[in-house]
C-alpha cells in the first residue's frame, strides 16, 4: 500500500533530515524550508495527511502559516502539529487556537514523534471515514426523500385524474427552468425542482368525484377544493428538513394571487412567498396544456398568452418576464414528456364502440379550473 504523506516544515536542514529518518519507514516525507513553501506543498497533489510545522521561521512564521492553512478550504482539514523549542503556555494556547492539534518540543525524540504522528494520522483517517459515511447516508436519505415525493406526486395525479400521465415530472422541470430564468442559484433551482411535485398533494384529501366532475362545482364542493393547499401543508407537516419545508410553503401558497384574489389566505404581492409565486405560474401552465376531464388542453401558445395576460393580477410580474425567457425550454419539456394512455377503465374497445361517431370536442377554456 502507498505510504501516507507527511509534510515537515522547518528552516533547519538537519532537523528536517532527522524527521525524515524517523518517519520514513512508515510514511513518505515531503519537506519544506519555509512557511511560503509549506503553503504551496500543502496544496499540491497528493496532499499530506499531516503537517509538522516549526513555529519560529524567517518570513512567514509557523503561526502565520497555520492560520493561512486553516483559512484555505483546500488545506483546512489537514492536521497540524507544531514543532517548537519554546514551552511557554501562551504559545501553546495560541497554536491550538489557530487550529493545531498538538505540539512536539525540541530537541525531538524520534520515538515520541512517531507515536504522536501515528495517533493523529489514525484520528484523521477515522474522521475522513466518518465524513464519507455521513455523506453516503445523507445521499441515501435524500434519495429516499425524493422517491417519497415522486410517489406522492404520482398518487396525487392518479387521484385527481386516474390517468397515466406525467404531470409531476413536467412540473418539476418547469419549476427548475423558471427558477433558472429568474436568476436563482443552481442549488436553489434543484431544491425547487425536487419540492415542486408536492404542490398539489392536498388534493388527496378532496374526494375524487369532486376533482373529476365535468360540470360547475357547487359552492360547498368549491370550498373543499379551495382548502387543498391547507390540506397539503398539513400532510407535509413542519420539519427541520429544508426540502420538506420548501414543499410545505409551495403547497400552502401556490394558489395565492398577486392581486390578493387567491386562496387560502388571500395573500397579496410580495407577502406571498416567492416559491409559491413561481409554482403558481408553473401549475397554471401545466394545467392549461394538459387534457382535463372538463376540457381539452390549450396550446402552448394559448397558455403562455393567458399567463402573460394575467401578469400583475394572478401572477408576479417579474416572474412572468422570466417565464418569457423560459418558454422555449419549457416547450421542449412538454414535447419530450407527453402523457401516456389515459384512464383505461373509461375506454370502450367494443366493436360497437368503434362504429360510433366521435363526440365533438369542447372548445378550450381560457384558464385552468382551480
């Protein structure tokens, strides 16, 4: 196996030679004769697993070098052991405050040096292994969260339409594209993409026969539909997890309107959380361009015109400008992810049915039924 690399830094060549002899049977030793050389050597590949750093050197002192190492993200995690001829407690306290893990006093005892180095290399190895395990488990947990979100989004879609569509996939991509067009940072765009499929999860609490009704809803039924944002927020709950918190905000506020005419709280303008304003546009675009029980879809152009027409009333004017930029990419998503075969239990494959004239299509509506 390749030997772990130790960086030894001292402006005394005889001391560097002593350190190299003491450690070379177990470690590969790289040497540097100044603080400036130490900074370069520490950042070079392969990086050392530990640095032995003399305190008193000409130019950049060991304390200065340690401070620079710990403020550089590329070298901050490398353990530093100070080598010093001074035993004053204030120097030890200063070194430890700067991030050093230990001290070795001059004159150096080779056996003691090997034991100190071995102990801290082992600690560093365990820390690296633990960090790797945490990253792996965090990735698995995030993947599990995403699987649950996708399943819930698919369940919501099936409950509402009983179709084998892919609305939740398009919603996620539309949301990311609109956020990108609005100038949001990549990490936040990815968060919005992951949370977006949960926007309508509250519809699971609304009876399917109400959601699938083709005629005008009664006042009590419409009130039940209008409560689905609150149902969604309750289903998701309140968590420390940023993704679930974002999903909750989106579920609760994506039907609020810029002019205050939306629901459930009648929030207005910037009082509506920004993610809710964004998903309001995305949800409307998806709803208008997808076949519904109560109407045929609008074309992409018709849906875009309707959204732009409602800028400043239903939708955030700045986000509608971003929507203009995102339209070409959103159009590609709509073409690349079409709906699959619809509700198969409602299809009639009998011979008699094949001879029946097709029913006339209803004219497209101007806005989605929400």
